[in-house]
C-alpha cells in the first residue's frame, strides 16, 4: 500500500488581508490581516450562455462559458486594537464612504516579523465593494461583525515570489 503525503491547508492559516499601502502595484507585504477574523469565504462563479442552432437542436441544452464573478464574506470578533490595525471600524468606514477596497485572500506568513501573505504561497487579489456589514452585540457575550463583498474590478490569482 502506498503512502500519499497531503498538504492540507489549515483554515486558520488563511486570512483576508486589506491593502494598507499607497503604491500602484502593491507588494504582498503591504497588506494587513483583517483584525480578529474568524471565518471568510471567497466564491468564484461563472455564468453560462445557451447556444442555440439548427445543428444542436437535440433534447439537451448546449452551453458555453460566460462572464466570471467573485464575491465573498467575512466575520470576526469586534475588538479595539492599536490604531495601526485594520479592524471592523475600518470596514465600517469603507462602507460609509462607498469606496473600493483591495482584498487579498491567502495564507498568512508565519514569521512574526513579517506582515502579509506567506512567501511562495497561492493567493487571490482584487478590488471589491463591501455590500453589507453587520455588528452584533449580544448581552454578556463578545461583540462580532460579519459582512460580504462583491467584485468591483481587477481580480487575479497569483503565486507569491519565494
């Protein structure tokens, strides 16, 4: 019996990062993890279009690829970290100002001296609009936040250098 080594990615190693730099072509080190995130989802969908012609008039539909779309969601613990952190209050500000935000969905760097996406890892990046954000404050429990985002423009899948 053969043994297969699997490199299963631990979900707690995947973070949603927000771009906090000022460059046009940001480096992955200019991204800050969304503070105290507990879960995030990235969804890619593809529309299809039905192709109709005399040649394929059988009983089954024939489809071709259409446009792609990307959206996602996030949630976390609402905390009041240092002013340099990107937290839920920062997300509320993005929604209130109706501005785009550049998100990166990728593996965190385990080196505590380095911020950002792990070198040599796969990640997705794009500009998004946060379409909703909810803050929940139950009595005698932790305050949490949750939200969703939709693609505004420019999205890509990348490997970091390393």
